[in-house]
């Protein structure tokens, strides 16, 4: 829950993105799925309720319904984790935040016409105005 809140804050402060919906799998860490009877008691679900953020769920055993994050995991494995050693969880966390900035601000993405996500968003905002 706290990591999610931190990510929402970074997205808002650094990129001006307001989160209005989140898609997750049906894992217990995310509240157990759309049919859970105790959503209001789960910290992650409670965070989304309090922030008025819609919670969408992937179809079980269908990674295609969440292909963007599946592709990100593959990139994270290849570009960040493979061959890397971290002293402790704080070291890993700090390195990951650096990677996230690199991934969004400096690394061109073929799916975004070789723009970085930051450049792509800025371009979209200019076109919208």
C-alpha cells in the first residue's frame, strides 16, 4: 500500500499524471479480486477507495489482459536485474528508482515512435491544447 502511494505521488509530482484507475491481477496482495467480500478491510483496496481510484482486474491465467506490465517485467529482468547484485533492500530500492527515471525520461521506446514516455506524454499534452 505504501509503495503504491509513493508511486502515485511520484507519477503526479514528476509527470503530472493523476491516477484514476489501477489494473492488477487477483492476488491477495491486491485484495483478492473483484468478488472479494472484504475489500473495505484490505489496505490496498482501502487506499484505492479513499483516493476514489477504480480497481480493474485482469482475467485469471490470461497475461495478455495486462500485456504492458508483462512487457515491463521482461525489460526489467533484462535491463535491470540480470547480472546485478545489490547490497540490501535499500540499495535495490534506490537503484530501482534510478532505473524508473531512466526508463521513463531517457530510454526511447519503439512502441512510442522512439520517444521516451516523458517525451510522448509532453507531445500528447501539446496536441491536446
